[in-house]
C-alpha cells in the first residue's frame, strides 16, 4: 500500500520548517515489497493450504495442483531406468549356461576332428615314405588337418568370448544409458514435486489470488507473501536535512499505537531530488527539494505497509 507521494513530501516540508527539535522530525510511511508465489507449470488448482493473514515458514506447503500427468511421466521414467539397468547387467554377463554348453560341445567336436585329421596325416606320411601313396595325397591330408586346426581355434575363441561378456565400449554405452535414464527420472520427480509448492521464505500471507478449481497458467501468481525483511520505512528529507542523512545511520521511528520508540537503519538515499508538487520553477523553489530515503526496521519491530510514521533524525 502506497500513500500519495505529494502528501508525504508536503508533510515532511511542513515539519522541517518548524524550529527546534521538531526540525529533525519528518513524516514517512511503511512500504512492503511482496513476493508473488507461482507454479512453474500450469494446471488445475486442487487445494490451497494457507489462508490470508497466516504466517508461514520456509518449507511449509502452500498449495497443490493436479499431478496425474506428472505421475505418469515419473512412472514411465522409472520403467525406462529399470530397462537400462537390466541391459547393463546383461551386457556385463557372459552367455547363458545352455549357450556356453553348446559352444563347449562345438569345441569338443573340433578337438575330435583335429585328432582324426592329425592321425590321418601321420598315416599318409608313413605310406608316402614307403612309396604307397603320391605326394599329392600327402598334401591333401596336410591341408585337411590345417583346416580342422583353424576350426578348432575358432571354437576356442567363441567359447572364450562368450565367457567374457560384452566389450568395454558396449558396457560404457550401457552405463551411459543408465545415467540418462536416471537423469530423466530425476527430472520427472522434480516436475511431480513442483505440483506441491513449498514456501522458499518465511512471511505473512497477504492475499490468495487463486481458488480451488481454477486453472492456473504457467507462471501465474497464486499467493502474495510479505517476508519481514521486505518491510521498509520510506520518508523524504528536505535540502536542509539532507546533509545529516547517510546510509547506515540509525533513526528513531514513532507511530500511533506502537507503544514505544523503534529504531531503523537507513539502507538507501536517493541521489535524485524531487520537487513538491505543484511547483513553480524559480530561484526560491530550491527550498522545496526533497530526497527519498529508505530505512530497514530493527529486528523485532513489526510495522504494516501503508502505516504512517514519524522519523526523528539524530
């Protein structure tokens, strides 16, 4: 809530024009900087968990939106992660026992074939030495034994590879798929959590802008929150008092019904001078120059936006 600036400026000049201690007193008002709470994505409002005037702490639940689509996306991401993990585990394993058994049988057969081919080559060599067979017959037996030997090496390699499992690059690719699926699940869970909005700061609920059953567009404000640290005192000082004001200065603050004096520390001094309207631009109008000043109330001081106050400069 803002008071008309002209009213505040006029009151400040009238008080500053008086003599004595009253020349150090200027009028001001309390200003509040509100925090507007919204949901990152749109949806139907299912429940508002706070009411106007309620005090909330950081982490308190404020409101909820429908979450059917987000639940489905989370479940889908969880299923995809399970598939990726299963594929990784399968990649790291060797072949199944029945497949290993089949390769072992192939290797045994290759060994038997090699033994037979080796025996036939031995007999052929003996016959050739005795002159019963030609050189071409011996060469044929040698070629047959070499072919069988290569089949034996192939069977041995297939069995060793089956027992090792997948290659390193295949395992790395499966690991990357698991990481991608995990990230997708984390994103889906985050989106689901954003359907139940929690307060990021403590403060007072000043207004509820949406009601249960309304559709909220993405980024649409739902609550208006006023944190205590966002309450400040705003007042204006004339040119004669401006030299007394500086950032960090502690001033006394009085208001109707406050019960006792309060303190506030000046946090901002405007560098732009303003005229009290209406203004006649003349040499004497310098007396109507004022500067806006803002001060933060001391801890434990409770003031309401729009509340008029008197500020006494030291």
